[in-house]
């Protein structure tokens, strides 16, 4: 299946959201119209640098990670699959592929999932980089 993830913001009405369009299976270079739209979140992604996609083998589900000030959110193509409640002003995010062989569980969650997140430390005013373990919802490394 081909999935297209979209984050959007309404400039005139305010608000926005995140969704995924399912384009179904395709065997040619011609794309079909979407067979389904899955609304993932009613909040827009404020910047492209605050979202990142997993890079997994074609047999594994793709995941979309979004950094917000109240946490790190993980989405499958149909729903929100996790949140790590980590406060702070996020500057950018990059998904880090797992070194070990990922496994898929019943809720479509890929094994170990990590992200590099640059943020602003509110106490010191310095920029920091953290390696977040989104699977276990903890900071694995802090620089």
C-alpha cells in the first residue's frame, strides 16, 4: 500500500490537522485517487522540521514522529500509536532507525524506535540534543 501523510494549517480559519491518505496497492507509476483518509490529530504540525518518518523495510509499517512542546507523538497510517510526555521547546527531530531487527506487535508498533530531538533547555537557555527511546518513553542519552 502507498500512504501519503499530510500535515496542514488553515491560515484563514486557524487550526489544522494531520491525516494520512491510503492510495491502495499500485503496480504502475500512475497513482489512484485515495481509497481512505485517516485523520490522525486535530492539531497541525507547526514546522516540517518537527516531524520525521521511520525508514523501515517495506514489510514494516511506516511511522510518523512529531515533536510538540508537550511530548513526542508517534503515528501509524491509521492512528496515534504512542506519546512520550517530554516537556520543552522542541527545535527539530530526526528519526533514528533501530540497530537491532525490529519486530511488529499486534498494535502495529515497530520494535525499538528512537529519535534525535534538538530542544531549548528552559533553565539554562542552552540548546540540547536528546536521544529519545520512544518505545520505552525515556531519554536514552542527553548532550
